[in-house]
C-alpha cells in the first residue's frame, strides 16, 4: 500500500490501543521508515486530537535519544505519522527474553533515557508514559524514546484502568502525584524512569498488585524494597540514587538533566573524587611535629568518596608522645639535691672566713703598736 504517494507499507511491526505501526520505505528519499496509522476510534473523540499531539510534540524534538518524526498527514480518512525506524527490540521485549540487566548496562540506559527526557522537558513536553515498551534499543543498543502523547492505562496489559479519561499513564510506572489526580510534570517522568531502572535491575517493577488501584496505593504509601535486599549486585551509590528517583514527593527527585549527568559521569560506581588543591600548604614545625604529623603532611592530599558514598574517618595524631619526642641531647643534666645545697652555701662560708682573718690581723697590729717599750 502506498500512502501519500511516497510511503510504501511493507509489513506490520506493532499494534497498540490507538494505532498500528508498519515498516515502510520513503520512496522519495529512499530510506526505511516506520509509519503509524491511527485506528478508528468512534467511541473516543479525543483519539484524533491526541494523535495530532504526538506528532506535534515529537516533531519539536531533535535528539539522538528520541525517535525522530519525519511527516504527518491524512490518507483515506486515517491519520498517519512517519517516524524514524528503530531496528531493534524494546526494553520490554529485552526483559522478557533475557531477564534483568547488569548495572553497567542499566547505567548507560539511564544516561540516554534521562538525556532524552531532559531535552523534552526543556521544550515543555512531559512524556507521561515512560515504560519499557516505549523505550527502544536500536541495532547498536542506542536507546530511543518513542510514543509521545498517546499513552493510556488501557495499554497496560498487567492491570490497567479501563475507564476512559481518568488518568493517562501506566499504573506500574505512575508517579504518586499522578495517582492523586495532579497534573503531570517533569518529575513524573523521572519517577517513571526510576521504576523502569528498578525493573531492569531486578526483573520486576517496584510495586505489584492484582489491580491497578492497588498498585496506585502502593505508589502512594509503600517504600520500594532496596534492590540489594533482592540479591542484586549493585553498588551502594547506584541503589541510593535509584531510591531517590522513587521519592514520594516530586520536589525530592532530581531533574532529568541531573540524572543524565550523574549516571553519565560514573558516580553510580561510587568512585572517589579528589578535593581541589589548597592555595598554600600549612606550616608545620619540624622540631615539634610528631612522626604521625610528618607522615600526614608528607603524603599527597587525601581523596574522599563521591557524595553518595560513605564518609571516611581519619584518626588524628596523638599529642601524648610530644614530650618523649624531644632530643635527649637537648636536655640539661640535673644535680642531686645535696650537691645543689652545697654549691649554694660555698660563697657564704668564704665570706665569713675572710672577715675573721681581717679582724685578727687588725687586733694583732693594734697590740704591737701600743705595746710598752715600743
């Protein structure tokens, strides 16, 4: 079938509640494309407007981690959307066939997905339905975010709300504020991404129940089980940050841009980051410094773990050994107390003896001078 005189449909590759996706060829440009056709929705008057919304929102984005939109139009009474063809699997299919993914691969997915969401948020666009089925991996394992603006609870086969127009989203990945009926904001996408990352690591969503309403109550009131308690080999920094994405209050979650930078910079591994070098080295006396102080000042500046890692405790040098560290040669010898007393009495005895000698000499001279016969 040829649409709009240029897009030839080849075979169907997917079908949802609102549309079906075909592999096709743009015969004008000679490239492979994906063509989404809107299914008839006589009972849902908003289907057409939401399909147009997807074309308008995704068409405003030009990002390597977002499925590109090439064209939009109507053919034979049906709206169609021409998009970039992603040759690969969705994360939903990857999970169903391969199970949980290792931490390094999930960190790379987190970086790319958060980067694409940040670009959308900068354009004032909230995806509202981030889930594994809407995150695609191409042949090079590069992530692409798809399905902007048309997702509904009815698309969730694991237990979705069926009443049209109640809440747009998927119960397994719905932020708590959305469960309360509040408008969707960028923090909702961050929460949904946290749910997806949790599922990629553990093989299960953070919250599960028999009905969508029960799942919503868990989003509101229940804390997720830390992945490491489920036996997932995960660095503590990764786990702490992931649980932060699942914070109940939207203001407690980081922005998508911060998430992309955190995972992209390798902080999820908990690698230490050195502090800036000081402007000038402190002065330390070589005479009074203990060996412990000398060892600290002679070694390079210490490094501390990243903000999410545990603090490191350093033992300060002890001051009890400073007196013992003084050189023995510098100490003055101490005399015994008896010797110190004798030395102190010597000048006083010599003065008494000298005075007695002078007195006796004067008496002798007087006697000789006044003697009879002289």
